[in-house]
């Protein structure tokens, strides 16, 4: 604002100094007017660029997205993420701020994306054993665990005491996937969920 005031003062001084009959009057006046308009317009654009609302995908961890939006978001991020596909009447949130991980929730349409109220599944992907080892995993907090090979390349580990989570490892890939549930599940349901896992590309 101070800069614009100074500029207008200079224009006033110019008007006082040069009479209309002066041969350079209109040249100086036009140049000064162009500079003033340019500064005002440039300042407006700068303000707009800083005040414009951010895309909802920037804060994906706190925003519920439709399955289509969710997949599109993941495809444009340098992350590795598994999910179980779209589920009717459920949206997805994803947090990938921690390097090497992607934490996905399935929440009912309209539910709070921050508290993950009434979530159906949580699917968390880890790029490999090193990243997995760097985190605490409450799914297997109890010693009452068992490991089951469900096909030639996939092995799962479950906590038989809680039945609220399953850890998935692959013999042909380094990544590890954890599926967590709000309520105890049957082994059949867990195996079914593991079979539906797919890497988003």
C-alpha cells in the first residue's frame, strides 16, 4: 500500500511539473499509468495465488474420497498402496505422510474422515521389512498368534485371541500389508479379504 501511495504521489508531482502543453506530458503520463495498472494487477494475482483454497487431494488423510477419486489420487503419488477395491456406500481416506507407508480406511459415506467413525476396514501397506520393523504393530500384541500359508506365494499371520487383524506377506514381493477390523472376524472372512487385495497402479 505504501508503494502505491508513493506511486500516486509521483503521478501528482508529474501533473504539477508538466503542463498539458508540454510535449512529453502524455508520454510520461501513459507510461506511469501502465506501471500503476501492472503493479495493482500483479498484486491481485499474487494475493489470489496465496489465498486460493487448496485441492481436497492435498489433505487426503483428512478427506473422504469416492473410490474413483481415491484411486486417481494414489496414481499421482509416489507411494505403494494396496486396497480391497471399491465397496458400495463406503468412501476412502488415505494417509501417506510416513515414508514407505499408505494407511487406508473404508468409512461409511458421510462419516467423519478424521476420527474414522464406524470404519469397516483399515488397510496399511509397507514397502518392505525395514519399514515394517520401524513401527509398532498392536494387531499382533499378544503371543497367541499363528501363521498360515493360503497359497503358494501368500502367507498370513493372525492373533487368535482378538481376531481383529491379519498380516499379509508375499514370497515374491517385499511389501507387507496389514488389515485391521473394528470387531473380531472369522478366519474365512480374513482369507477372503486377503484374496481381494490389489496393488493400485
